[in-house]
C-alpha cells in the first residue's frame, strides 16, 4: 500500500538538509520497525519519495513524503509508532493511504504557502508590511535569477499566487514543483529591490505552511487525495499481494 | 533546549551546520543543576571523523550511566567556523548543552593519531582555558588525554593536566569519585592532581622532571613529589563482556565516515607483527562472547535504525566464534535489508563463502596485507603471511568470481633492500599471472591488482622502536624505484601502485617518538597556522620544519638517528605489559630474520600475562 505522510520540521532541525532528512526518515522507519517496502535488486532501498525539498534554515509544518508499505497499522497507530522514535523537531502529522496509481508527491507539487518573519536588527518591518499590496500588484516583478550556467532577468509576478500581511509577518503562496519553482528568498530579494533596500539574506526567517497539488484547476493540500486508514491493512488485504 | 551556541547567521554561513547543533537521536540530555560533574569528551578532528569512533561512544555510555556525571561531546570546528569563533571570540562549546567548555569540570581529549596534535591546541585555544597546562586557572577544566598516542604522551605533556594510560573502562569511575570528594571539600588544582596521580594509570606530567644528556637523549625522568609513582601501569579491561558498550549509539544526521553499528569482537592481537603498535600495546588478546555480541547487534540496530553493521578488531580471523557470529548476523539481519560489513579476513573457504553471501562479488575487492614484498622482509617484520598463502587465496577468490585484489605494503622497513622493494611489484605480478593462467571459465575480463604503499613509521612499544627512519627524499626515491618496477612487469596494465606522502611520514616519525621538547615545536607550528594536518590540503610541512628550527631542534635526532639498545626512551616510564626485554629480543630476532610464533602457537613470554587473563591463560583454562 502507498501512504502519503505529512510531517513538520521545526526548531534546530531546520539546519538539516534535504538528503539528511531522507536518511533520517529511513532510519526512523527502521527504528519503528515498520513494514516499509524495499526495491528489488542487489542493493535494496526503501521506496520513499519526498515532495518539494525545503532549504537549509527553513522550518515547515506542511512537508510530505510518500512511502510504500507491505502492510500497515491504522493511521493513528502508524503516527504513534513513528512519533515514538522521532526526535524533537520532526513529527509526523497525517498518515493517509493513496491510490497505487497516484503520482508521487514530488511530481504533483504545484504550490506552497510560506510565512516570512523578520529577524531583529535588519529592517524597519512596517516598510514591508504596509507595502505588500503595491508590491504584489506591480505589472512585472523583474529579478536577476542566477543558475549554475547563466544569469537572466525574469518576471516572477506570475509565480506569486498571493502575498499579504498576516500577523506582522508576510504570507505568500508561490508556484512550487519540479517544472516551475519560485523560492520565497527570491521574492524577498525582489521586495527589497522594490523598496530600494540592500538585500540582507539573513533578515528573514522562512516557514512553510502547506504544500499543494492542483486538481481540476483547484489547489488542494497534498494529503487531500488520500484517505484515513481506520483499521490495520494486513498483508493479505494489500492490492497485488493476494 | 533550542538555544544554540551559534546564532543563525553563523550557522547559515558555514559548511554543514549540523556538525554543531547536537540534538541527534540517542544523545543524552541531563539537567546541569542535578549533576556533580560536567565532562566534555572531545575528538580533535571534524565531526564526521569523530562520530565514527567507537572509543568515544564507549566513554559516552560509561560516563552517562552515572547520574552524577553528564558527558557531552566536542569536535574540532572546521576551518570556516574556526575563523568565525576567533573573530567573534566565541568559546568552544559542547554539543549537548551548547554550554562553553570552560564551565566544565573535565575536558577529555582522545588522541588517535599524531597528525591531530595541532587540533588539540585549537580545542584548548578556542575553549579559552590556556594552551599550556601551567597557564590554566584554578577553575579551568582538567584537561585529560587518552587513546593510542598517549603511549608516548611526552610531546603533548605540557598541554595536558593528566593522561589516562590505557582502556577507559577500569578507573574512570575512581577518578570521578575522587574528584567529587575533592570538589565537595574544596582544594586547589595542584592538590587534586596529586590525588589523581595515585590512581593507577593516571599520569600527571607536571609531577615529573626530565633531565637530558648532552647528546639530547634522556638521562632521567623522576617524580618530583611523593604522590607520583615512578612508573604508570597501563589499564586493561580484562572482562569485555560485563562492561560498558554502546547499545544505543548516537545517530548523526549527516553521513559520517562510519555510518553504521560497530561490533568490537575482541581486543588485542596474537600475531606479533614487529612494526605494529596496536599489536603490542593492546595485549593480551581478549575476546567478547558470542552472546554479548548478538545482544549488542540486536539492540544497537534497533535503537539506531542503521542499515549496516560491521565487525571491528585486529586480525579478525583469529576470533574463535567468527563463523557463528557471521551466520547469526546473516540469518537475522539480511532479511531486514541490513548490510553486514566484514573486516578484512584471511582468505579461505569460510571467508569466501561469507563474503559471497553479504556482498556483490562483481563489485567488491579482496584485500591482502602482506606488508612486504619478499619472504625475507616478511620474516623481519614477523608477518606470517607467505606468498603461497596469498597466491592460493587469490586463486580461490578468482574462482569464486572476484577479479579485484588490493594489497597493502610498507616501505622503509628496517633492513629493506632493493630486492625487497622490487619484490612488491613482483608479488603483484604473480597475483595477476595467477588470474590469467586460470581456465577461461573462471575469468571475467581483466584482473585489477592494486598495491597501496605506506612508509613505515617506528612507534613506541614495538620491537622496531629502535629503528632509524629515512630522509624524505629517500622514501620518494624508493617509491619511484618500485613504481618503475611495476612499469616493467608483463601485466603492468592490470597493476596499479599508489604510495603515501613522504613528508607526512617524516612528521609522524618526529611526533611518534618525540620527547617533551617537541611540545614547543607543536605550539610554534600551531601559531604559524598549522591545523588539520591530517588533511592533505591543510598540511604545511615547511611550517613544521621552520618550527623545529626555531626551537633549536634537529629533526634527524628523532628520525634517522641510530638508537642504542640501552637508551632511555621518553615513554619508558609507562608499564605497557609487554616488557622492554621482550621488545629487545624481538628487535634482535628481526635482525636475524627469525620468526616468532603467535600467542596461540607458543607463548613468547612478552609480559602481558601479568594481567591475568585473555589469550595468555586460554590454554590453562582449556586444560582445567
């Protein structure tokens, strides 16, 4: 069976990179002694796929990973067993079964919500909070995007789906995914340019709230295509295992 | 618990911030108000190296088992953070509490290799507790050294308050008890050092005076107070079953060098290779029981979620329960997709069978450590491996599907001749020839025979402690000679030859057999910017040589000089178990190319039987 697991990353664990998060989950599954499915072949590995990687330094309460299991307990019990072996800082929040045909969460990720907080000592916060609307409603938001090979001016305004003040922080919804992706850091850099400030990369603290897929033109949390598992799914019940 | 010693701006600017934040699974957190002793355990190299070290995990387990002690970890900040900490005067901190090390009661530093000596000075410097022990304030932590390099602690003596000579399991608790009592009573630093000096195995260097002859050799080394014993007895844990072992090891977030559970199956070695310090200083051989190792394997895999487990020891093939242990691991863990990493084993039917079960034969390589190219040279070093055994083992392996072989050699061994050097290439050629002579059904493409060569560094407490080293140019000349010989072989395209850096070898030689005067050289080198000398990109040989000169020392005294058999060595005050008489006998046997049998064949009365157990008393137990 295929499961979509929602998880959060907070506190000092924000310094752990994406590859290390993957290793962390592999080991956590082993500690919890859960029946994760392994790939076949000479060096079998856990069948696991993560949604949009979170940059080092960012926290999140809306991360997802798809994991295949040979069988599983109920959603609640899976969560309990995982959380029992997790560290303070990474917790699993939702465990849902998804269809075997469902594309993995990496492939379907379309957008993500972020909250941007201000670190003390860099900027006058109100300058940002009061001008989110005019910043958003510009016709174009040009920014120099650096890739490994080139630098080019791009207009990021179509990739900003929403931006507004929220509790003295900045909320933004950005296009996210493997095809098109906008990092919140780039938006804040553009915002600084707009305000005529030098961009200070350490001035902002980013927190991801939710990650979305697009279904029939509508953005839904990645977990929305899954269903709760009320009772254990034993090996015999699993599709294809019969 | 989310208060880190470093602010986000620093952590986001440096490489791998995870090295400095602690919070790993199975790390031990205690309430600092509820413990009596804060104990910082440091490994003077970067996190990924230090976190792979078993000894440190044992001490972490041992110390934290006491409710009154909180043992935390410290590693060398990498060069990027080192710079920031100096600029911003951030004191060295421990990972668990993130508290500055200067608040601690002890800073224990494990000293695993000579090339980490400048990193030790970095730790002391960043901790802001004085690099030299004499400059340390009354309330500074006691700096205590341990590990293999403390079998000659003298080059580091002025930097440490004390050294723990031997295995941690035996007297650390005694030392902690004495400290607790001392702290409660209130007393001076000096008073505690004198109490500590009375604990067996504890060496307090400031309580000894060393005098020198005019030629620079040692005239005497004497205690300068009644509390310090004339000699210091190495500590040995005889019962390796009922003792401390990490069954819930830490789980690092980043990939460390040894990202797996480790089973130390035995300590010590019976083989008596004359160049090998570990083989002498860890005598006698002591095995762990199968039942204990099975329990540790089960518990540590479950507690970590690691997907690999490895066996660790010297000469692992000598472990008597090896087949049972391997079968246990294969039967219980292969089905859970856990890898079993084998140590290098003697190649025979058993090991080939086990290896084919746990690794991909096509990808893995076979390892032999003949150490020398000719039988004569192998007799000198007492390496029992014969050409016949190597060739037979290789043939069996080729038939089993392997076609990659690695061989380890040393150059610059005592009495080495040109023939011995060329013998390295010849032996590799013979291994390759054996492959090509096989029936085609056993062959799968070209064979790959890789020779890796290091230069011999004489170490204290080995029969070769009297040996002279070569000049750097001579090592390089010899390496070129061997390389040319490889090029002249018929199967040269199947052979490869790599050798270590000769400059590192010379410096290791200076530090390994150095005396107290070398300490100032280490200090000067550190002040010139030497750090992470074990990392080639940061190794500055020229600065070290300048430091030698500035301190008025000639490196030849430590490297190429001939030593007489009655010279007093800086490390002679340590009683290691093996006697100096035995080492002399072995040195003479080496010169006469005479082989000494291993402990299980015949006891050679090395002196280790005084510890009252292990292999020395095996046969007696069996007869009972």
